[in-house]
């Protein structure tokens, strides 16, 4: 029998080796990140160009760890999106569908009424960045990512897990993003103006973008493997919420039974996750996300929740220009807004 002291020293050595590997990896990642092209136009967010996409510098260590260390399971669900495209909404809907037996959507104690959707479905980069190991999370796991399809770990692409993608009409996405970045800018800094933000979007220089490349990556893959990737649009979910909740549940292999349909389960999920309910919920009104140097409140994820708000901000000329860019970039793909 191996004496306890040996086990201890072996464990100590193993832990030390892992620590050394972590240190080496983080040193290597730090070196890589600092060598990437940088853009400071989105201050307070600094973005760097990595493998064809602009990524917030703060998220890059998490992305690299995700790409190298994540071990997918066939039961995993990944919610993927460009920022400001309906991520928070999709998180609520997926959580409500997946856990509807443990947490009936009509319950006044439903977790979504007290916890922020970004806490019930964590952003995978952020978990790594906060020192947590998603590989240790119990099943069923739901994670989210803003990473482009092209940047996902190969193991995830070839696994049987499910990916749900949501994107949004580009002009509304730009306006939502501009409001968000203004809200997170500390009072001591001048917030970015719309003209500059718009120009950078037109040039494909935006967090996790170019947005069209992001959309195209998931769009093409959703055709190749419809049972692996479900492609949703914010406007379609808004127009037909019941149908899209049924579609989402079916895709996840958790279609509603006749009994659930008769009981009004789908309607209850839609109501629970509606903008109005979520905006007023306890966990969404207070607190912030704890990012250093940025003021990201929980409430900032629930601004207006409307389709077509861009009309209040963009001139006809700006709208035409962005529409033209997307038409050209998406031409021939079958994707349009
Ligand atoms: P994220 O990428 O930072 O997580 P994301 O949730 O994708 O943000 O986008 C936020 C937008 O979704 C906001 O749009 P707005 O600025 O035009 O208002 C937000 O209001 C909207 N949103 C959040 N929750 C819901 C919901 N339950 N229903 C509809 N829209 C929602």
C-alpha cells in the first residue's frame, strides 16, 4: 500500500505540474495576445484582431482557453450570437424550456425572476477568465459564446452537442451596441459618438465582428448540419414567439407534449421571457456584471427590446449604406434581413 505521504507528495507534484502547465499556457497566451493587431476606437473596450475577427482583449484569454481546454459532451447546448442580437432573450427562453419540469414557468419563484439570464447561462470565455473550469460543470450544460463559428474549438464542431444561433437586423444591432457601450463608459471618459461607431461597423471593425462574417459562418453551417445548428433571427422570434419557442424546444429534443400545449406551457414560457417581465425582474433591475473599468449594469441588457429602433438614430443615407454593405457581403448566401 502506498503510504499517505506518497499520495500527498504525488498529488502535490501533479498539482504543481498542472500549475506549471497553466503558467506556461498563460505566458504563451499573453505573448500571443500582445502581438495581435489592436484597435482602440471602441474605448473603454479594446479589441484585437485574431484569426479574421475582432475580439475584445479582455475576452481573449478566455477564448484561447476555451479553444484549447474545453471538452464537449453530446448533451451540451451552446447559445451563439453576435453581441446585442438577442443573446439575453435566447438564454431565458432556452433555460425556461430545458428546466420547465423542475421550474414551471408560471411559478412566482422561477429562477429567471431572481437571477440574471447571463448568470443562469454563463458566457464560456468569462468562466475561464474568472478562473472557473466549465469541464467540471454538471449536466445538462448550457453555455453561451459570442465567438464566430470559425473560432469554435474543433472538438465542439465535431461533437454531437447542439448550437443555437441568434442574430438581428444589422441597423438595430448597431444602435443597440452603441447604447450599450455608451452606458458602460465610465463618467471620466468621453462616450463614443454614433458617427464613429457606425463607421467602424461599416468597416467590419466591431467586437466579435465583422458581423457579416459572424452571421455567414453559422448560416452556412446550419444548412450543412440542420440537426446541429438552429439559426434564429431576433425579428422572427419577436413576430412569432410561440412558433419559435416550439421550434427551439423541438431542436433541443424537448418538444412540447399535447398535455403541455393544452396547459398553455408555451404561452407561459413566452410570457416569462418577454422583455416586459424580464426588465422588471428582481435580478435584472439591480447590480452589475463586475467588469473592471466598465460600468456594465444588469439593467443595461434590457433597454427597449423593439424592432426598428434604428429609425430614431440613423439617417436615411446611413441606413442605405449599411443595408448596401450587408447586401453585398451576404450576396448569394440566401441570408438577408
Ligand atoms: P449581449 O450580447 O450583450 O448579451 P443581447 O442580449 O444580445 O446583448 O442584446 C441586447 C438587446 O436585446 C437589447 O436590445 P435594445 O438595445 O434594442 O433594446 C435588449 O433590450 C434586447 N432584449 C433583452 N432581453 C430581451 C427580451 N426578453 N425580449 C426582447 N428583447 C430583449
